[in-house]
C-alpha cells in the first residue's frame, strides 16, 4: 500500500467542467482504506420516512350557518 | 382512602394545578381548559379566586381560613379538580413554570376565503400571491353553480406544489352530479380536505373511510356533507354556538389570547373580487386585480383587525369561553362599536345561559344594517 500523498490530476475534472471545490486535491490510499473500513462497520437502522398530512385547518376558516 | 382523608394528610402541601390546565375567569361561570386533552370544564366563578390562593398558600392554610361549611364546599371543589386530573399535591411549586404564552406562524397569511357568485376571479394570480404569503388553508364558498365541483378540483390542482395544504369547498348542490362524481373529485385531489354541499335535496353525509382508524382515520377519510340549508350570501356566516367552540390547545389558546381568532392572518376575496379581512367586513382594500395581495397583507391597516382580542371585546371579556371562541368581527351586536360582542352569539356569560341569537331584539335589523355597510363604496 502506498501511504504517500499523490497529487490528484485535475485535468479530467476541468474538462468535464466539474467544480474543483468538490475535488479531493490529495489522495491517500490509507485514507481511502480507512473510510472503506468504517463504512463496512456502519449499522444503519431501516430507513423510515414520515410525512405529516394536514387534512384540515386547526380552526374553522369560516362559520357558515349550515 | 377517602378524599377527605387525602386532603387532611396533605395540609402541608401545595395544590399544584397542572400548567396545561388553564383556569379562565368568567362572570357567572369560570372554566378550566385542559390543553392536552382538549376539554373544557366549568364551575361557579366564586371558586376562581382559589387558584390565586393555591399559588401562595399551603392547603392547610387555605382550609383554615374558611368556615366549616365552606370547607366542605372547598373539599368538593378539590375533588372536582382531582377527579379530572387537573391538579397534584406537591411540596414545592417552584419547579413548574408556566407555559409561555407566545404565538407565531411561518407565513404572513395562514388562511384565505374566496367567495364566488356571478363572476370568476383570477384564481391563478390569487394562488400565486397566497403561495408567496405562505398561506396554508383556502376555503371557497360558492353561492351559485358558476363555481361548482369541477372548478373546485381545478383550483385544488392549481394549489399543488404551493404552500397551500388544504382546500375546502362550500358549494351549491348540482343535481346533475352523482355521489360518485363528488367522491371521484375528492379522492383525485388530496388537497381537498372538506366539502359541504348546501341547497341539497336532503341532509346526509357521504363518507369513505378506507378502513383507517385512530389518528390516521381523518387523514384518509373522505367526507362530503350535504345539507338542505342554503348558504345564500356572506351574511350566512359568523354563527357562534357551543358546538363551534374550539377544543383548547396550547396553540389555540395562545393565539386567542394575543390575536383575533377569526381574522388573524386571514385574507379574503369577496364575491365582487374585493380584498377584505373577511368577505363580510365593511372595509375593502381594493379589487384583487388592481392591488397586490402581498402589499395589502403587509399593511398595518389590514393587520389592525388581527389584534382585536377577546379580552378587549365587550361582554366577551367576561366570558369563560373567550379563548375557545373564534369570534366574528363582521356582524356585531352594536354595529357602531368596534369592540361590540358578535351579533350571532347566543351565550350570556352573566347568566351562563345559551339562547338563539335570532331571538335578540332587533337582530334582523342589525343584520340588514351590516349588509348595507358592506355595499357602501370602497373605503380605501
């Protein structure tokens, strides 16, 4: 494994007009390996999404005599 | 253990009325609002001063200050508070601060009324303006078949993707439509939260429950209420009855303490297209085609009606239901007094009696005076 930091080649990113602000300028295999290892140990609970539906106003909007 | 024994063993304790159980003083009767359970209990107002004593004196001190006969009544009152779970006996009242009485909303406008009779409005412009104002609820009240079920569906479609979360309709009956037509429109537009059909041939309710129960039931249930009664005009609004009282909640009580229950953050387009606080209010702020709703809603003249609190209204300020009543500022018992009580309220807080507001002396004359005022030239 190469722990030396390498300069990321920016040309392909620039050619695709990708914003280099999002690019990692230096890459270390060690860092990548570490992130892979931590990803493997993540234990996510089942994804749940909750949406609150509002089926009526909190109070009467008007008071018709009906 | 009997309740008397409980009280006698707790003489060194304080009576702590839970912070979500709010005593409200009235003239003949006072009330406790249970903000968590959404219920209101009433009791004779002579007992109201006890709540002040509860905050400063221990139970033994309070009981000691009364005669033997009054002590028996006081114990009955404590039994009432205890059996309804409004209170607990505690050693120290310090750790129980009151619920802050503030109120705010994410949008400048919360709800809107659109009245339609003989002409359509620029609904696209209105919806766009309501969206930019953060309006969440819209009610359309139609007095003719010019605006019917199909238009309500189209309006709901127009509101999709905006801040508007619910659209309600009050429409005249269209004999050519079947129950399926109503249900098809309601189920196709989930923003349609309620539909009342007036001038129908019979009183009935069409309801589809989809088997849902509990809190999710109202979210999926489709209900169309049909009534034989006719909503002929904006004058057929503003009725206040016991059944119209709000179930108390922290949000509702805080709003009604600080703002007007009906007009706060409301904007309306009347049947002629004029912008008003409410379609039946005398003052117009211009035609919706000529003025920007956002500018009208931001003006202090428009917002001044939002701050007419129940505590400032004659008679209402002595009513124990004042923080559960959404009020009406369009039809007043005395049209010349801005702080007059609503004409269409039949409750008398000085006798604790409900009656029909139509039986009031000059009720019909007063209503026709209000109608004439609405038809005056626009007051800018």
